[in-house]
C-alpha cells in the first residue's frame, strides 16, 4: 500500500430527521439537490478537486441508495487501485457488533482502514453540506501553523451562533476556547464540522475516548485535545456554505441556484461538481409550454408552465399544469391542470389531474411543528396523490393515498397523511 499524505473520512450515515418524509427511505446525503445532484456530490467533488484521492464514506442509515450512487467512484475519478472511494458501513467484529453511535465513534471503528494508508493527516468531513472548498489550502494552513488539529470555521450572525460549536481564538488564529452550542455565545466563529487532524493525534484521542458513549468530535474529542494542550487552530472560510438540515434551508438553497446571478454557481469550469448521470435523453418543452427562471433536468417533458423551480430528470408535467417556487425530484408525474405552489415533491411520485398544492392560510403542523414549519407541502418519494384534491400549507404526505384520505377533497393546512410503513 502506498502511503498517503492525507486521506478523507466522510460521515454520511445520518438520517436527517429534520427533513421529515424526504428521508424516510433514504439517508440525507443521498437526497437530490439542484435538479441533477445528490448532497454527497459536493464534499466528494471537493475532495477530487483538492487532489485527495482516498476517501472512506461511512454509511449507516438507509445506505442502499447512497451505496448505489457512489458505486466504485467513477464519476468523481475515485475508481483507483490504490486509494479511491471505499464505503464503510458498521460491521460485526469477533467480540461484538455495534452501530456507529457518534461522529467520533464512527471514525474510531475504522481505525484499521485509516492505518492501512499510514497517512500524515486525516480530513474529517460531513456528507450533508453544500459548499465548495479547497482542502489543500486548509492543509497548507495546518502545516504552516504546525497544528495538531485545524477546524474549518466561518463567521455567522451572533444570534445564530448558539446552533453551532463556537471557537474563540487569539490573534494567530490559535483556538483558546471551544464551546459546543453555547446558550450565550462569546464569538461568532462557528465550527463547520470539517477537521484536519495530524494522524497520531487523532488516533491517540480516539483510543483514549473510545468508552465515551455517543462519542462526538465537538462534544468529546476537541475538548479532550484542548485539555491535553494540543495545538488547535481555526481556518476561516468565507465562501458559500449551507447546512441543508431543515426543509426550510433545503428549499432555500435550491431556490438560490435559480437567482439570475446565483450565490452558488454549479457550473464553474475550474471547480466542477461531479455526479452519477443516469439520464442522457434531452429535455422536451412543448411549443405552448412556458419555463421561466428554472433548472430542468435531462429527459424531462414539460407541457404546462414552470416558474422559479428546480425540476429533476425524467419528470413529466402535464398540459395546463403550473409549478411555482417548488422542488420536483426525478421521475415525478404531474397530471394535467394541477397547480403546485411552494412544494417539495420526492422521487417517483405521481400527482393526479386537477390538484391544488399549497393552498389556504398558514396553520401549524399537527404532525411535527418543528420539522414542517416553512409553509411547504412536502411529499415523500413513491407517493401517489389522486385526482381533484387540494392540499394546504405545512403539510406532509407519504405513501399511496386515495380520494377517501382527503375528506371533502381536502388536506387542510398543517395536516398530514402518512401511510403505514412510512416514517415521518
């Protein structure tokens, strides 16, 4: 095995429960984004664009779609004999078998994988953020400061800082204090959950903290290393970065892609975002159809109208149908004369004719007001919506529904229809 200077460990096992029915059958990093990508494409593309050719992807929750998407890493040029991409699920050991119980515990369970490359540095990444970052520049910063650990940080509004791990630094960017989600933050420099560790320091700290329950980098490993007076530095990042962990931030990040001058450009030549591309047929837009300020995926046929929306591949939008301010994932069928406003529609869903989505006034969700709180209609994958129904705001639907599920042809704002076997 050729020794690697730096390898990446990409944490992609999360359920993403705040995305509600969108993640009932798929891990958050495998959720569609921007019409043709999946969320995990962004950190994977960052790796190959930064010259990192060895990536371990740690999966756990609903891994099938993610495993199939990553395959042997061909789209990201990560199909290598030495290195490349390796999917690392939890596995049975001779003494016990255990799930990954925290971010650091997941990395600890893969010490042998990392050891096999004997790296000088290990880059720890999260699989559910949208951003472009040159990790090589961060590594240069790490080396220049002779750091043991470098944490990527970014300034956030002080009123939002309590949602993050917050760092306090001296004038040389050395971290003097680290607070995990403080009630009264004293700094607005937030940890992005991206770390470079010198391998010896990472290995020693993981072994020392291995018995900690739900062992986590922010709560356990970083404070432990700080106590041991390791040299920990903050690398400040000022580009676009979005944690798409809620339905609101997920919808917002997709909508930002269709601004006339998007804040986040998917199409830069020098920093490509790579993905597995299955559909090669072109889009078809009928002569009397209308598409305005939208992204439309390959193989999609539009006979109606689409405004300010992100449409995936293989979608069919019927005559007289109107889609506004919405995200429609791949292989969705939308019937004639159906009107869809501010909705997120999961893969392979069928919506009947003469339906109205996103009608009425605001009402809090009766299912989960913390998850469904953004005036959105959210429909999980493989769902069926019958003809002639109206669906209010802040609603959730998952599964094959029938006309009888909609009293008076209506699902009122704040309501939900979750069919057996579907989680919320």
